[in-house]
C-alpha cells in the first residue's frame, strides 16, 4: 500500500465470434479497466445499441414483475452464492429468459385488467346497494309520514312546497340547508300514478310531478356540493344525504363513458392518487323539470359523484337489492379465485426473478463494454484498450486462453502491452482487503492518489485511530467502542447484506472503530481514566502525611514523592487541587509533540515522491529548507518541552535556579527579542545565542525556498529553445484556474482535449512570472502553516480535556448523586434509575457525539496538516470491469 500498483496499458484484439465470451471472462476476472475508444460516437449509433435496447425492455419487464411481487408481499428467492454468474450465456438462453419474462408479464397484466374490471363492478354494485338501502329508508319514512304526518324540523336539506309547486324557503346554517317546520308531506303516496312513469320519477299531489336523482359522492365534497346545488338551482330542490358506514375502494383505473363509473376525485383532492379507500355519502335530490334534472346531473358528474337509478316502488327496490346481493356474492368468489391464481403466478416468478435480473444486468454490462471497443469489420475483430495491473498480465493471458479452448475457437485473443499515454496518467490501484479498505476510503475521500504517489493510507491505519484515541482516551469508553467494532466484525455476513446507506457506511468502518477503541483503551491507561475514575494498579509514587490531611484544620496535604508510577498518570494527581492545571500542561505539550512528529514525517515522505518521479532537485529546493525551518522553530519547542520535563525543578530551586519559565512566552520572546533572554526566565545556560542562531537559520530558509526553485526553472528555460518544455514535466496549469500544481510521473504538461473525436496532446507553456507567483504562494503558505498547523494540533488537548470533564460531570451529577442516600431501599431504586440514565447519556453523548467529534477532528488533522505536506490526490481511480460490482449496483455507467 505504500504506492499504488504498477499499471500497464494494454491492447486486446478479440475475434468477433468469441467477443461476448471474452468480455464475460474479463468481467469475472476484474483486472481490466477499459478505455472508451469511441468518445465522439453517439451512444445511439454504436454497434450494440440494439442489444442494449432489448435488454432495457427486459429490465422494464423485470421492474414490473418486481413491483407486483412487492405489492403482493411475495418473498423472492435470493441468488445462490455459489452460482457462477460469469459463465457465457448463449443467445438461446437469453431468448428463453425474454420469453419467460414476456409470458409472466402478459399473464399478470391480463389478471390485473380482469381484476380491475371485477373490482369496479364489485364496488359499483356495493355503492348501488347502499343507495338502495338509504333510499328505501327515506321513502319508507316519507310513506309513513303521509299516513301519520307530524311536525318536524329539517336536519339535512329540505325545501317547502307552496301552491302546488316546489319552491325554496331556505336558511343557510353551517354546511346544511334548513327550513321552517312543515307538517304537509312533501311526497305523495300515490303508487298507481307512477306505474307508467320512468324509474327515478314520482308525482306529488296528483298532477304535480317531482323528479329525483340519486347516487354517491365523496364525503369530503358534501359541503361544496350543497352550496353549488343551492346556488345553481336557487333553492328549488330537496336534498338529503347519509353516510355509507364502510369506506369505498377506488380502483386505480376507472372506466369512463358509463354512468356508473367509479370516481377517484377524492383521492386527487387529498393530494395522493395512491389512496385506495374513500369515505362516501349517499345523496337523494328532488327537483321539478327535465332541464333542472339535467343541470343536477352535470353538477354531480363535475364533482366526482356517481349516479344510480333507483325504482320508486318498494317491490322494485327490494327485488333489485336481492339481485345485487347475489351478484356481490358471486363477484367476491370470483375475485378470491383470481387473487389465488395471481399469487400462484407470482410465486413462480419469485423463484427465478433474481436469476433473470442478474443475467440481464450482466448481459447489458457486457454489451456496454463492447460498445467502447473499435469494430474492425475487415478483420472481424474488436479492438480494445485499457489498463491492468502489470503483475496480472499473465492471469489475463491464461483467462483468454481458457475462453478460446472453451468456445472451440481457432483464433485466440491477442494481448499487447502499449507504451503509456503522454496526456493521461494511468489510474491508481491500491490492493486492499476488508481490514485496510476502511482506512483507504478515508484517504480516497480527500482525493485519489496520483499514479505511484506515496499513499497515506498505509500510515493512516495507525495514526488515525491513535490521534482519535488521544482525544477520546478512556478505558471504559474505549472498551465499549472496541466491543461495537468487534460485534460488527463477528456479524459480517448478516450486516454485509444490508444496503441501507448509513448502515453500510458504519459497517465499512468496523475495523477503524475496532482500532480506535483499542487505542482509546491504551491512552485511557496513560491518562488513568475509566469512566472519569482513577485506577491504582501499580501503587502511587506519592505519600501524604496523615496529620495534615484534615479539612477542619484548614491545612493542605502535600504529597511526598517516593517513586514513579509504572505506567501512565499517577492516581495521586486525581486527589490534588492542581490536577486540572497539571493535565492541561501535560496534554497541551503532548499535542505539540505529536503534531511536530506527524508534520515532519509528512515532509520526509515528500522526499520519497521527489526521488521516485525523478525530481531530485526539489529535495534541495523544497524538502530540505522545509525540514530545517520546521525543526528550527517547532523542533526547538519540542526539545525545550522534553528538557523541561526532564529537570527536577524542586532540586533546581534548592540550587538557586529560577523557577521554570512558560514555554509559550519563551517562543514569543524568541521572535520579539532575538538572541536575548532575561536571566530570571532563562531555561538553560546559553539559551539566548542558541535561539538567535535558530531564528537566523529559519530566516535564511525563507529566501531559499522562495528563490532556489524559480532560479533553476529560469536556467532550464534558457537552456532549451522550447522554453516551457524543460519544466513541463514538473508543472502544469490546472484547467479553469491560474493555479500551478506539482504533478507526478511526468504527465503534468499535457492536458487531454477532444477534437472531432480524437484525443490530442496540448503542451502548456509557463512564463517565468507564473513560476515566481506559484513559488511565492507556496512559500507564504508553508511559513504560515509552521505555526498555524502546529496550533491546530492543540485540538488534541482541547477535545481530550472536554471529554474527561464531561465524563466526570456526568458521573458526579447523575450516578454519584445516589451514593449519599442512606436508606437501602430508596438508595437501590435511585441507583437503578440513575444507572440507566447514566448509561444512556454515556452511550448517546460520550460515545456517539463525542466519538463523532473526535473522528472529524482526527480526519481534519490527516487531510490538512498531514496530507498537505506530500500528498497531491490528483489521480483517478482504477475501476476494472467487474460483474460483482454490476450485480451490487456499484458500477457507474
């Protein structure tokens, strides 16, 4: 993992007769990253576009079948893990799969159409049954009223009759139409007068005819329905309605053009066309005149109502209701049989749909890759180009030979190694496994390494969880994090099948979590912290005089050092008053040391890049002055930190030496008063001259970095007539910006450009002023980063302090508050409740929230402070043609 794999550019000559089998074999091998040799050809004009269109149709059919399976909640048989998906499928096999898909799709569509039609009939008859029931109740009530009239107050929609005609005397109240009391029956009881009339009409009081319209309407439209009817007819109507007790199903498709069509208007009103059940009301409207009746019907249809004709005679209504009941029983039986047949058909589909889907995806990927090849009809071959790992060339040749033998072809595919392109560097390929993959993903998220550039992923395996642990140091919290990572590793098979994005992301970092937990336990032992409590494993190196250890006397117990604690912070510091100041000083200095070591290591790694890519001059013009400048300032600070730790200042005070000075003030005064240190703040003899010399050396490094590289570039430009050609292998212009960036591998001076489908090389010329500007910016950025990046590592101290203090507060405020309860029963209950709250806060706040914060800060330290010293991240990923990636949905088309 130190560098990416060596990649070779290869060319393949594949005979047409075995091209399909060859590409299928390479898809299983997962070793070839193909290049598109037809960039200017429209996707719809390529050689195998017809095959891809046919497979697209099959995928549409499979999506339809999958949708039907999901709606019916039929379990799909998963793909067998041992089945060799890479074997070549003949056209006959693909035709058989297409025939199966078409057959099952046709049957299910026919069943769906028949089921929809039957459902429409069933629910139309259901609505008609409710209309008959409600109108029968209404007419029976009116008939009973005509025999024994009583005074009543209308509660739905009424209109009073006056002088032989129906006129409206209406008062609007809420969503109802009400009138004054009327003891005269509105409807007569002359059944003989309607024998010759149409169903749906009646006569009132002899010669006066009163006609009616009946049907159902969504309940949500009743208020607007009443208002429109009242205003359109000016109150000349009698409207009554009642609720249907059961919701009515609205089919997905409705048959238009018939009077009894089911309406889905209520679902549209609700803003969700997927609603299948709607609450409806039965309505009955009485009015006078054919014109008025036509207007009522049009209003009803415009509001999504369904109209039904109802016989005025009681015998007719009862007879029709009886017939509808029989029809509903028959339809229910037919629908049950149809549903059973449909489910049996779906069970057959579920047995093979995953196999069909995998086959179609694989075939489509094969033809998609073949469309990237050049077709030579004269020689009847396909010409392909791509990249593969150099050490895998022999495996590719063996695989192609096996294809030739398996297919019985007389012509074997030819693999030729080509020289590398001048305008496009090879892709970057790092071999990873399930352990290293998570750490490499952290680096790739910053940027893909350039070809053969030093890969930070190797060092991230240790440095990332360690820096995380410095901020998260606690034995208890680290152990819980370690257990979470171990649990995910032990359940890899089940968790690996989950495709949900968040779960997959956490699962991919299971080894990161495991090492982070392990290192957190290690740093927790150094900090001597277990859920904010201290352990005394090796015996304290301090003793306290017992006669001084009393609060009543107001005395302070002073620890007397008798030894050194074997590992980590002495537990005696947990009892001291200056605990916080001691740990602050310790962790702050430790953060500076870690930051200096990691940044110096990054600068050293840049030297490996310069050597590998033949830029040895950059070692002397960039790397060496950077190392000296960093060592003269921050390295000196680290040295005096260690020196201050190593001196016993108690003994030094007895010898008359001054108290230890503040190192921060020492560093500041190093710049403000070069070469001079006051005796009372002197750390060691000769400190002033040493600091003056170091500051002078650091100052000389700045013009060294600023002028050396441009000078060599200027001399190189005058040495060659082509000017920029001599430095082209070291600098390039980033497209769309004026920023010059260092390139690796000698590909920097060429940019890829398409001109009528051909890739041409364009050499970028750089003036001397561009080089000066670039070097000035680079020098300023590095000099400022010497201080700012070092200060950035103080986040290790800040987050470690915050984590420890928050853990201590949580223990004292939640769990520790119950320890003082003397009653054993109350104390036990309080401890049980407090422990549950403490455990939840610990997991939710200290593990997840604090852990996420430490993760992000450790990631920033790697991306910015460490990677910026040597890592460009300007490469592109090696993406081999892989059936596994296609089936997992990770392949990008």
